[in-house]
C-alpha cells in the first residue's frame, strides 16, 4: 500500500523573544492504513492522535524547534510510543519549551525516515532556525518545508536564532534544485510547488527579509 499525505490544521500560540502571536499550524501525517509518522506535532496532541487513529505512530519529526511546532510532541509521544526526532542544532530552542524532556533521537542531513512506504530524506536547511530541516520524498513528489519556504517566499528571519542569508542559501541550494513539480507542503498556510517559487528567488534577495 502506498503512503498518503494527510493535513491537519491546529491552532495555538507562537512565542519567542518576549512576543506571542496566534497561529494556525499544518500538521502533516504520512503513512498508510497501518503505520504513520507525524511532521510537526503542533498545539493539540488529542486532535493529532485522533487523526492518526489506530495506526502505529512510529515517529514525530520536528522541522524545527519553535514552540508552535513542538508543543504537543511530548504528550503525543507519551500516548503513542513514537520517537521524537529533532536536529541537534535546535536543542537550545527546544529547551525553551521543554526544559525537562529531550528529544529521543537526532536528525542528520541525508538521513532517511521510513514510514509505510514513504522515504523522507532529511535536508538540513538552516536559516529560520539553526536546526531547521525539510523532508523530501521523491515518491510522493513532495517536500515538507516547515517554516523554511512558503508560498511567496522564505520563512521569517527577524527573530533570535535566524539569519536571512543562511535561509536564502538553504532554499537556493537544497530546495530549488528539486524537480519543479515537487509539492511544497508548508508549516503554515497553503501548499505551493518548487516551480512556482523558484522564479522569485532574486526578488526575495532584493527584498532582504
């Protein structure tokens, strides 16, 4: 059975540098009828567990450690026994939200997370956060970009631990080299494609944020 992609939108708050904002997050579930992984356990462990249903949840993969992408991860892991994966460069951010609970395993560039016929290759794409990653599956024709690339440009780089030239390098070198038809499944908002975003790189650089 081939893997499929499901999208769940959860709502909560994002807090960093003393500010707090209301946000809607995309939670992506990749799997088949028996097994699944969750990409970014945001805000609502109950809703995510309900969407997973009676499938075996093998992994909770964090695209980065801003609180709105990881706040429900420990509770979901406790309920399901899933492994929480994070890139080690984001441990400092993780500890701001979960000081007493470490991730279970570390993501590395080029690593493949397998789930129900899906092969998610980890692309380390720093810029929005030091340990930001994207997950590319050529078989699904999709890349899960977290907050690195959105419809209309790069993720925000105006706050702590972020850097605009770095996110541009990540997008140019790691994402825009993917096939143009690749679906870009983002951490917030509507999906896009690599082909739709690639022509705008120079505009983003000129805009500088």
